C-alpha cells in the first residue's frame, strides 16, 4: 500500500467510522475534536516537509476527519434547531433505522435524509478533491 492509498484509507475510513458511530457510547465529541485536530496538525506539518505527490495526498487526507467532524457538529445543531433532536442517520447499515428492504421508518424526516446523504457525499468529495485537485497546489 502506497502513501496515497493509506491517505485515502485514513480520510475515508475515519470519517465514515465517525459518521456511523456518532451515537455510540465511546463517541465523545471533546476527545474526538482533540484527536481529529491532532491528525489535522500532523497533516499540515507533513505537507510542509514532503514534496512527492503520494505523500502530499496522505497528509491532505489527514485533515478530512476534522473537516467532517466540524460539518457533523454544524448539521447536528441545524437538526436540533429544526427537529428538536439530533438527526437520524438514514443510511444502510445504520443502527438508527430499519434498513430492511421493506423497512418502515416513520421517525425519519426529510431533513434527516438530506443530512445523511449529504454528509456521505461530502466525505467522498473531500477524498476525491484531496487526491486530484489539491496536490497540485502543493507541488
């Protein structure tokens, strides 16, 4: 596995893990903000000291979990304001919904669906941009 692939695993993997486990007992926003902040700083420092494309992609992807985490917190506040509750993750594999083929989820509102799909697309776009567009800015 080269550095670019490792970066994609870090950016996509950690962000997706945070998305799907956001209501788990171990999910502590204070500690996660510190951990993702440290990972972001590692990425910033790494970008300054390395100049090959694969390593730049690795360090750019280190910042994605923090960017995702901030977006998640903002959208949680939006949902609290609109629905008076945290949003429900409306994605297959989530333990917050009935994800069977004929499953019913009357508790899921359109804003929950929009936020869930939007966050997933946001993560994927960040990984794609950090692997294609941004490395050219640092080389």
